[in-house]
C-alpha cells in the first residue's frame, strides 16, 4: 500500500482574519478550483467549517467523468488549522490538513495531503503520469487564484 504526500506552502499578504474568513468557508472551494473540473457543491457548504461537517460535491477531474466526492471536516482550530477527510470519492485515502500561521507581512498557508490511489499496482503506475501532475496543476491554480 503506497501512500503519497503533496505538500504546498504559500505566503499571503493579508491578515490572519481575512485568510481564515475565506478558507474556512466551503463555498469558496469553487472559486479556487479550475473551471474545467466542473466543481459543483451539492450540500454542506452553507456554514463556516466545523468538526463533523459533511460536504458533498461533484467534480470532473479526468476525461470528463463526473465523480461524487464526500468529505468530512474532522478537526478545526479557529484561525490555525482544519482537516478534511474523504468519506466517499476517487481516492482510497484522502487526508488534507490546512494550516495558517501569522508571519511578518501576512500569513503562511500550508497544505499537507496524504492520499492513496485505488487499484493497487495499476493505480501506482498511473500516479506519476496522471494523478500527481493533475494534483500539482490544481494546487498551482489555487495558489494563483488565492494571490
């Protein structure tokens, strides 16, 4: 069983309050997701994040195939971090930690995602040519949109 990690850091020239206000609102996920992914929130995005919150959405990550994705917000510490975990979706494991830290001139935003691809060895073969590049592309898009 191979577990992969994606790690991303970004400095934002805004206050901690502004960063938290934007990032802790699930409805803003659509804003920072590439349009071609067909991201559509079905339910659960009507409140700021809280532990136990379930968010359901449809996303079209590859080959135009719509995929239902259900995540649960498992941990929240106000203006410091939150964690979302996939409950149903395209990955065998998806554990995404979001950290915020005040720094001189703004906020450091850090994402750490641990994930596992389904389909055993076939998934591992597809990872470097399809999954990893797609995730990197999505997070680069997010960095540009958030800036």
